[in-house]
C-alpha cells in the first residue's frame, strides 16, 4: 500500500506537466513519440468490470498509472443558461480517493 501511495504521488507530480502541446510543433511529432515501444500500455485499470484507465508494468509487482483515475465523486445536476438554452450539467462534489481494494490491474 505504501508503494502505491508513493507511485500515485509521483504520478500526480508528473501529471502537472503532462498533456501540454505546443502550437509551433506538429501533432505528428507527438503521436510518433507516443508510438514508441517504451510507451506501450501493458495493462488496464479496472473498477469492477469497467475499464477506467491504463497502466504500465514497471517492476514484477508494481504498475504505474495516472493518479486521477482513483478520484471518485458524487454528482448533482445543476442548470445553466447558455445562448438562451437551458443546460443540465452534472457537477462533481464530495471528491475523494477511492478504496484501492475496488481496483484491479
């Protein structure tokens, strides 16, 4: 459990810089990087029978995944008006880290 917390902490720190793309760099350079062998996904993270993310094997018994997939919350409907249209949005509340026993790798 302690190792998982450490891995999640590292993933959170890395996530702060992940997903940033530059306008002056062609998207093909990013997708070519993503296709490299070292970035292959080797597994999935499941909650019950639902696949909610992917993971990479980094040791015989450790995987690395994004920390945000473990954030759970309840949702409540909220109504807003945009361009004269009533929209119903489902707003998360009561965010918390899910119980690790509910996840499978």
